């Protein structure tokens, strides 16, 4: 889902006829907020499966930990910077250059 949203939905939405920068930013915030909620649910299911399946110390447990870390890093590591940038663009009322945090 993250790949589809990040590499298909977001770039195409910004090129659609009639889409203004504020509209694209507003929709993007809603979509990524929903994605983060779905990912949080998936993390909880993964943790329950890891504990119930006694994956600790097993290869599946290591992969579960990696998945949880990766899923936690994006919203915690990049979302605040992306939100700051979109706030700046919305406050200025003009288009701005793309954010490096968004690429991350």
C-alpha cells in the first residue's frame, strides 16, 4: 500500500487537471493518515502473531522486528518534516519546491 500511494497515487494526483497544490496536500494528509492507521493495525497483528507463535529468536521473529521498525520509522521519522513543509506551502498560498523529507 505504501509503495502504491507513494509512487503512483501521489505523483499522479499532483498532475491531474484541476488539482491545486492545497487540494493535493490536503488529500495527501488524509491518505497517509489512513495508511498509518492501517499499518499500526498490521503492526499490532504482527506483534500478537510473534508472541503467540513464539517467534522470539527465530528467523520469523527477526523479520517481525525489522518490519515493526520499518513501519514505525516512516511516520515518526519523516511525517513531522513533511507536515511542516506542507504547512509552510499552505500558509504561503503558493506552490513550492518538493521536500526532501517527502522523498524519504
